[in-house]
């Protein structure tokens, strides 16, 4: 496995670009865009967008609405608006094997055509994603993904089996990225630091949180948490304040210790995401060590 190129404590944060194809054909259609677009250091494949997994495997399931369309898009960010349907008995296993088959074929395609490290993520409904899975179904699916040997796998930290799944990833040599999302609010900075320390304690290789601000103080709380985590958390931390209000954290989070930032190459996966080109340009500026040339004097 290649480690994801997360920045060390003072380095340039990695740019991770999400992909949300609904099928392997859609993934294949995205490849020319990925080849042409420079600027991402790693990809995140959001498998919950696959038709097989959307809200419990309901192909053509409930209505979705676009949340945001800021970055150059092929797909829009979508969030469920209605209650998911009850999966039929037998659906779950069929959805899982379809998703694992797609993930296996897609990983091979991405390795052959793109070459960037890939993190596999199944974002579930309770954390703002499109898959509706109980703890047992989530664990079975993530175990299957780990067995495919991606570079990293996202593991929702609130899941009952999170520590066991992190251990499984570690045994398999797959990076375990523990994640926490709150689309309603921002916990206090201290709570976010404790959360990242708990993720580290549970065996995470990377601790990640993305939370929704209600005020500018909430955005500052994310930066404060990142800053405190520098000395209190021993693994790379990624912290994001979502939405337009929080989007500065996607640009300057690295200065406060964030090891990576998510930015769109072919479509955003969360509110507030900017394009990889925009984020790369800002990181170039922030990374400049030479002072700007003095203005000409007459
Ligand atoms: O955890 C994250 C961060 C994220 O939610 C963001 O806000 O950029 C985007 C998700 O795709 C990813 O899994």
C-alpha cells in the first residue's frame, strides 16, 4: 500500500478530490477529466453514490436534492430529503456484493489510468451520505473494502465496530482514516480535540472531522481544535468547517495543522468545497517562502 500523501505537521496539506460515480461506467467517464486536471494528491471514491448502495440499495430510491454547486461539477452534491425506504430482505447482501464488485473493478481502473492513491469511503445517511446501513451491514462492507487493498479506507468513528475495523485495516496494511461528521453544528474545540485523541487511541492512522458552523466562532473553533491537536494528537488530523461560512478552513487549515483538504476535480462531495485548482493556487501562495519583490521605485 502507498501511504496517502498527508502532510506532516507543518507541510502543505494534501488535496484529496472526491469522486461520486453511480456506476463503473460513470467512473470510466470521469477518467479523462481526472487525467486532464492536475492538482489533486489523492482521490476519495465515495462508494455511497453507487446505485447499489444509495439508501439501502434502492436503485432509483427517494428524491435527492442538490445542496451546493460551487466547484466545477459533473455531479452535484446531494443529500437525502426523505426517509430512506426499508430495504427488502436479501437486498443487503446483493447490494454489498454489487458494491464490492464495482469497487474492485474501479480500483483496478483507477490504478491503471490515474495513478493517484485512492481512499474508499462509504458515507452513511447518519453522517450526511447516501447509504443507509446498520452497524453490522456497514462493518461487513468496510471489511470487504479493506480486503481489496485500497491505499486507505474511511471508517465512521461512531460505528459500533470502528476500533475493530481500524485494527482490521492496520493488519491489512490499509490506511485507516477515522471520520466524524456533524451536519447540524460544531462541537466545542476541546471536544473536537478529544475526539481526535480518541480516534488515535482506537488505532486510527488519521483522525478526520467535518462539522457545520452556525457562526464565525464555530469556524474559529475548528481552527483552534486543529492547532491544539498539533501537540495533543499523535496522528495526522484533518479538520473542516463545512459550507460557505467555513470554507476558509479548506484553504488555511494547513497552517493550523490540517494534514489534508478536500477539493473538487469533477464534482464536490460536501458543502463549501472549492475546486482543486482554486485550493492549489492558494496553497502555492501560502507555501511561498520568498517575500514578494519590492515595488519599483521611481
Ligand atoms: O470526510 C470528508 C470530508 C468532506 O465531508 C468535506 O467536508 O470535504 C467530504 C467527504 O467526501 C469526505 O469523506
